[in-house]
C-alpha cells in the first residue's frame, strides 16, 4: 500500500493568545506538530504533507530538513478546503490518511487499525460522557454510519449522541479526490467541511468503517494554554507509568518531566523534580538526585548524580560521583570513578579514571589524566578574548587550590602545583612548581578609615 499522510496545521489558535502558531507550541519538549509528524513517520508513508496557514513561514521553517512538504491554505475555508490544497500532490493509486497538527499524541497502533480496511472510508471515533462541541456520528437503526453532523448544525436530538468524530480518517485517494471536489459550504459557518464526505460515501453504497480510540489522550486537541498544560501533565503521567512498569524507581511519578526519550536499565532511581531532555540513557543502578536536569547524555552503571546537577551532551562513565550543584557542559567525557563536586563546571573536557575536582572549579577545554586531584578554586584559563586553548594535565598530577592554568599549558605526569599559583608555562613531570609573589609584612601600616 502506498500511503500519503496529510496533516492539517492551518489553525490560528486565537485562544492560545500568542504570536506563535498553535501547532508550534511545545508539549513534552517538542512542538505539537512535530509529535504528529513523528507518529506519521512510524507508518513509513510515501510522503507527508503539512497544510499550514496562520503564522506565515514559521511552520515551514520549523519543518526545514525534515523532508515534509508544506502547502499553504489561504484563505482558510474549513477542513475540507484544507485537504483540497494537498490534492495536486496526491497519487490516485495511494491511500490518504488525514491527521491534525493540534492533536499531538495519536499513536502508531491506533493509526494502523484505521488503515486495515483500505477500500472504503475509515473514521476514528470516540464515545464521550460530555460530547459538547464535537461533531456527532449519526448511525441508522442497524448501526451503520450515515453521516457526521457538526454540533452547530445538529438538532437537539442529534446533540444527545455520545459518539463523536475525532477528525482523523483514511480513504483511497481516488475516492477522496472525487468527494472533496463535490464539497459545498452550505452551512452555518460557510465552510467546506471534510466531514461531509461521509454522507457521500454512504450515498455511493460504501460501508463506512469506524475504529474506536482506546486512550482518550490520543485524540485530545489543543486550543488553549489551559488544555496544553492539562495534556502535558497527563502525558507526563503516562510516561512515568511506563517507567514504573519497567522497574524504574520514581520518588514521585507526578514530579518528573521527560522532554524527549528516556531509556533506563535495571534498578535506576530518580528523585523528585528531575527533567530529562532529548535522548538520555541511564544504565544499571544509576541514581539521579532531586531537581537535576539531564540532556542528550549517556550515564553508565552505578553513577550517582547528586541534587541540582545539570548535565548536557556528555558521556559519563561508571561509578562516578557528580554534584550537588555540578554542571557538565557539551563535549565533556568523564571516564570511570570520576568525582565532580559542588559548584564545579566542566566544558568540552575529558577526565580520565579516578580523577577528582570536588569543589568550586572551572575545567574548560582540558584533557585530564588518571588519578588527578584538582583543588578548590582551580581555573583552566582557556580563552584569551578571541581564541580557545587547551590545558593538559597528565596522570597523577596534584593541582593545589586557587590555581590558574593559563592555556595552552601542560602539567607533567605526577607534578604538584602549589596552591595560589598562576601557571603560564609547561611544568615538568614530578616535583613541585610554584608561582607566587613574595609575602611581605609592612609594619605600622594603617587601614583606611571611612571619611565622616
């Protein structure tokens, strides 16, 4: 089966009270539209077409590089008119699936069910206790679908129907094209309703197929910041539930945020308030302390992240101790049993096995060997105002507190740097290197007094 997917994303989103198009607002770390595109891709379609309108070129710009075709709907004359804009790009021998850019959580399994029947129109429907605001599925006495009626056009009796139209549908493209070209805007909105094709299919003697969605959140649409916030918490709860089923220990499932893809091995423990962004992997026995943020990072087995640590685009080895209040920035690689303590920042640096920087240090653009001890207040001075330079500290070196290493510079194997030194030249292996001003005592000196 050749599959085309059309995603309708032209809505203005007035109730969002934002200059940004509704479909570009973020849910769980990516835009509503990107969620739909990602779900669409799981079906391996021949092409994905996004029909946009409000927001100018912001939607196409957001999709750059994603191999998705963007088509402008101008003016916006309803859902049927929106799908019409995609017709020049659709092959009649294919099947077309219609999705919505503001219905972000539709799942692959549900979409596959819609596509199982390919020679007729298939609809995704849902039963609601309160169907107010939705188009109703009208069936005959034998339960066959006859039409969809929008609430504004429905009679009082039709409004009692609980089965609603989610808007998601699939049909052979040749039939869809024929039906779309017959649409009329003779309704209270003066719009071309996509739902009118249901009655056309019935008139041709086709039995309209329906699939009931299992999870209500899959078809939850976003029209306001309130709805967006509610769906965010619901989805985070769903993701937390999946982690619990895998054996992950969550101190509080309601206080974890996953804004990307988090994979965990056995016996992982995550404390409250943690945020995981992008792709994060936590290996066996990893513990993440409260209010830590981890982004696009792999953390190896039995490493412990103390509270309030930030780790971004890094590789962390086994049995490391990080934090609290540590920051590991992009390009950093920590090998096994490395300690990075409170208020230590590491950027674009490699730290080998069993090395330690436990207090108040900046390690930037550095290569640090094994079993190195970096004293409190040490700074690698890597930037001259125009260019970055690298510091190399070889195995078994000891860097005294409050040392400035002015790159490019190399500290030799086993060398010791005295506290308070400013090192501007390479130091030889072994021995002690000092760089301090001579200590003086000035007798009779008076501390200045505040003038009255």
